[in-house]
C-alpha cells in the first residue's frame, strides 16, 4: 500500500506513543497537518513557535516522555531556536519537526527557506534533513531514541514539502541501530570502588547534585547515599528537590544566588561527590577557586561534561541511578559528627537572607514564603526567569523532585507560561503554579489564549515591579547604580488584560491581601492570574564574592 511521507510521519509518532503535539501551521507543513487532523495525536495550537517548544519542554519534564513540537519552514523554524537551545542546555528530550521548501528549491533562497539544520546543529543532539521519503520511518524512530537516551536533549527533523507529499511503500519496521551512538550506562567498577574509598576516608564529604539526578529518577538513591555517609547535599537550580528542603542534610542551592551555608560548605569540604551536575559558571564562579581543597568525584552520563570545567580526581561515566546503586553496595555507614556540627554553624549564615525585614511591605520573598506555607498537596511550580525565579529557588518549600521547572542553562525569559501550559497538560489533575515577572510574562503572554482555550486551571502569579528586576539589580552592583533600559513604561493593566482573555484576575498590594487571595486561589480549579505589586527597589540575595 502506498502512503505519503506525511502519513508515514504521523504514523510513526503514533507508534512512539505521542499523545500531544504543540505547534503552529504554515504552508510547508500543510500535508503534515492534514494527516495530523486524522490521527489520534492531539494538537495544541500555541500562539508562537517558541511557545510550542517551551510547552513541549514543560510537558516532557512532567510526563517523563519526549515532548514534540511542530513548525513550518522559515520563520516558523527559526522561532523554535530559543526553545531548542533551552532544551539542549537543560537536557530535555524533545523532537521538533519543521517543514522545509521542496527539494528542488533548497539553496535558491526560496520563500520561507532557511537552513534550519545548519542553524540548530550546535543546539541539538542531532538533526536530520529528510531527502528520501522512505527514510521517514527510520528517522523518526532514531530521533526519539536519540532524544530520550543517554543525556536527553532535542532532535530536529526537517521535512521538505515535496517529501511529505511523495507516495511510497513503507519498509518493514527495523530496530534502531546507531553504531556511532552508544551511551555508557554502567559505571566502571574500579572507578566506583575508588570513589567509595575516597568517601569512606573523607572527613568533610559533600554531595553536589544537579539536574541529572532528576532526569535519571535517582533522587531516592541519592538520599540513601547521603544518609549512609552523613554527607550534606547542595544542589544546582535544576537539582532542587532531589532532597526534600526540610531534610536535615539539605543545604539548598549553591552558587551566585545560592544560600551562604551551601557556598561555604562547598569551599570547606575535602571530598566533593558531584552527581549529574556540570560545574556551570553560575555555581562555581571562577572554576579554579571552586572547592579548591577537595578531591572531586564526578558522575555523569555525558563524558563531555567530565573534566570540562573542573578536573575530576575520580571520573565516572554512567547513568547516575545505576552508579549510585552500585555505590550503596560498597559504602560503609559513617557518622561525620564533627563535620555535621560545623554544617550547623554554617546554617547560621543564612539568617540575614531568611529575615523578613522590609517594614511590612509586600515583597517577593513574602509572597513565595506565603505560597509555600499555603500550598495544598505537592503542586508543580513553574518559574520564568528573573528575581522571582531566584526568590522561589531560595524560599519555596519543594516537596518533590522534578516539580520545580526552570529555564536553567539558557535563562530564557518567556519560558514560564508556555512551560506551565505543557506541565498542566501533562498532569491535568494537579495544581500547576506559574511564577513570572512583568518582563517575562510580556515575552509570552499571547499564550494566555492557549491556557484559556484549553480550559487549564493554571495559577499565574505575576510579580509586577514595573522593571526588569534582575537586570536592574545587576546594574546596581556592577554599574554603580546607573540604571538604563530597565524600567517598563507602557506596561498594561494586567488585570484588565487577563479579563480581555476571559481569565479571572486579582491584584494584591499588601501582605494581608496576598495571604487572603492566595488562599482563595489555591482552593479553586479556575484559571487565575494574581498580580502582586512590589517595589523595584527590592533585591534578591546574591553571593557577590563568586
């Protein structure tokens, strides 16, 4: 039986178990959309292609599946770039399908032609330009395998329009076989033995956990290792939640906006066990000074990350879940009482950061602390990028791993709302809260229509300080307080804007109002925006010595 390339593409998506595709149609993908309409795959029409990529990322992070987004050629494809870069840096499994001009027009500067495979080569795990229609089934299967295996990440498939229209007889299904791509899952036994010996001899062991622990589902094992050897745990932004925030060994986030106790512990430890973390600059500052006195054990599934930024005394390439399980079989129980006593002293350094202050005014810190106190069950918190993000990272009580979503490596403003939409579609019965600033929301606020059209019970918590708060804060510290291009004149009335979309909205300006309104909003299942008016003078704590 003859089928078209578009039929083959959609059939392979169905075989991969794809339930949702986030996308935006256009001329080069008309054949694909025609077949998509006849399939079992649900299409969510976002208002921008960037929104589609971020929504697919939010969906992937919560569902544990590979997210899928679809865009037309030219500007449709280029609008995906930010979302793909975000997924690449944060190790999120995505498959992006883009339309392309017909093969005979490639290289002629045809209408809406761009070399999207060339553009995205540095920000995808792999990408394909489909030149033969019979390759579509194989390419789709390979794309999903690559995106979800090893270190997860985005894969792009570029489909010329005439390929999607061409008829062919599909070949028999074949198992994916990629000789040049063989991720290492099992850690080397001798390296694991060396790591356990180092930890067994350590006087001041410290565990540094990143997003790889979340991706691998290894948080329970990490907690067992920490408790076995009584090692405190510090995390990256992407690793928050791998240990419950109230756990006695949890020191929270380290780095530029980390907690002082976490940063001091990193400098004082004698053995650092880095698990699924990449020693990024926002964590280490100058890498040569980070944990300078410590022997470093680095576990990561991506061999390119080991030794890239910080030298490892014991490098272990492998799946962190499998490696930690093997370590548990060899690690002896340790007390480390003197070290834990010292950690107790370090915790006192957090007091100025945690203090309320501000003379009773409504602040971002108060809002996050109140939200944390009032949260029902274990909601999913999705943050945009800015001061509100760092405040949430410092003060939100994260009660489960993988339920605090951020744009970590790329720091892409506009991520929050579409990612929250994807998260809510992945978990329709759960409470999803999106925390954003007035700058970030306006980068993706057209996606409010998507939340409304799909009747999603999102809670959108908007911090409105009338400026780009984190940039203003950096100008305060690094530009001698010379503020420029950070105020946001012309901001809309966000309550009226929400009303224009048919979305319930409230504005709060005092602590009393915030407490009451947040309590009410968390108790219903209605799509709601809460605008919190705060001062532009407020800053979020930063460790400026990094």
